[in-house]
């Protein structure tokens, strides 16, 4: 019997997941709730249900005889969608809200790391502005200020001066810029090195690592401008040695999974570690309880195995067979609305792309108007290409973008450059 799958979410990450599931010979139908209009071009069916409407999602899953559900974003996880589905006797892949707290609270994540000797920057947590300010004045800069809760990738300030750090503390603790998320802040030492993302399929104490990727958080070329949800990514990352990745799996991913089991918060789902390659080895910057966006769009292009089968095996307590491509690279460029991550216009007409077999287009902030796709969000779509070398993949994706009318939007022109400079 072929499977019917429900994906919760609406962005480029969910478009990628749903498309990957549909590629499986074991899968018949894939629904996405709420999804976006661009997904329909790939045969993904949309369900107009808010991703935080647990009852509505459960009702839909029962009506459509959904075999299992996959949760894309973090907010539904922390809203207890996995708990609710499990209580209703439905199979769902993702951590419970108790386990997802590893992303929901930076202070909790730091406590876990401290308790289980997981390498990370030293830190302190504060509720009061004056005490936090005193700590910053004592420590000096550069220093990192983080809103404790979720802030869509924008609640982290790498302050290069003490004044910048104090302004960030003021924004979070006094001006309430991030609401509840910033009512508590984590102030941690600045770590120097190159960042990379290590994701893994996790089921309790079982950890199956993926190919590493490198995300680009800043809005503009040269890592300038404000932090965003991510402007592009590539995988694998040639400048990060394999021995460091293996050590990170052994010293970070496995102890974290085991630690969460010991804490009575056993984790099932995708564990994402944002890491920094320091002189002492990889250290954790942050944990996420789900696939990254835009990392998903490049990492899953490196997967040779059937993604739907992997998830089905994990949900049914079978050992999955997970194979990754040994050669080549994948690179993805996010095209965003002018003005993002601040105010931006919507309703701009989107171009049509003639894609080759090793190129993909994943939609995020789009809607349908008079039969056409138009912009309806900050990050609009991601264009992905593959090549034998990172440079070849980069050349392909930018050639495609450069010959396309991208009016009303912008994109970084240097995604993958760090890897290319090491590849030569």
C-alpha cells in the first residue's frame, strides 16, 4: 500500500521535504498544511489549515487516512503538535514540545550542554538589564547577546563593541523588542572560526548524521547587513575536515541525544547543531529541533536513499539505510523581497525558470494572483544547482539568476565563496 504523507509548514524547507517524499515509489500523495501556491507545480496538495491548529491538523490527518506526518518549522513543535498527534494515536515525526525546548530556550540548551560536557562558549543568563550590562562591561567585546526564546533567526547579536552589546541588551530587556522571547537573555563569549551546520536524524539515543552544510545568515555580500533567516547555503563544506565532523558527532550529537533521554525528554526528529570550527575543535552556537532553511534545500540533494523510507523506518523502530552521494556539490541561493528583513513590498510578479535536471526551485513567500505566482513574503524562493565542483555549481546557479528578470527582489552574489577559495 502506498503512503499518504502530511507535511506541516509553508516555506522552502517544506517544499523540499514534500517534493522529496513525492519522489518515493512508496508514496502516493503528499499534503502540505498550509503550504504555498508554488508547491502545486510539483504535485503537492495544499490543506488550508494553520500550522498551529493542532485539532484541525489531527482532523485532516484522520479524514485523509494520512500514514504519518512530518513537522517542518519550530513553532508547531513548541506548540505541542507532536504531543497532540501522539495522544490522538497518529504517527508523527518530530520532537515533543519538551524535547523541542532545546531550540525553544537558549538557556535550557546551555544547561544541557553544561550538564553533559558538550563543547560550547561559556555564558551567563540574565533577566535584568543592569546586571547584564555589568557583566558585559566586565567581559568586554566582542561578545554575543541572544534572546532566550524563538526570534526567527534574528534574536542573536554578535556585538563587536561594548556599546553595541549594551544597545542589544536594552532592545531585548528594556524595549521588549522580541516580546517574551527576549525577557531573558543569554550572554556568551564570542567564538572565532568558521560556522557550519550539522544535522542528524535522531530517534532516542540513535543518531544518524547528515552531510554538513554552510548557511549564510547576513543579508548582504561579504556577510554584511542584518541577520536573516538565511540567504543561501551549500553542501558539503570542503574547508571543514571530516575528522572534525566525526568528532562533533561523537562529542556533541550523541551526548545531546543521550542527555535528552536521561532528562526524560527523549528526542525523535531532526536535531540541528549550528557549530563553529574553533582551534580547539567544533563548539555549539545553537541547537534547532528541526531541519534548517535553507540547509534542507541543499543537504537533501546529497541524499541517495529514499527520504520517505528513512522516516518510515525510524517511526516503525527499524534501522534505516542512509546513503549519501560521495561526489559533487549542491548550492542554493535565496531570492528575497527588496527591503527584507525589514519592511518589504508584496505582489511582485515572479519569473518562470527553465530548469535542467540537476536544478531545483523551491518556493516560500509566494501566493497565486490571477493565475500567476507573486511575492508574498520576505524570502520568496530558493534556486538550487549541482555540480562536480562547488565552483561549477555556483557558476550554474548564478548564470540562471543573472539571465532572469528578478525585479523587486535581491540575492547575495557570494554564496559558497568561502568553500570555493579552499577548494582550489
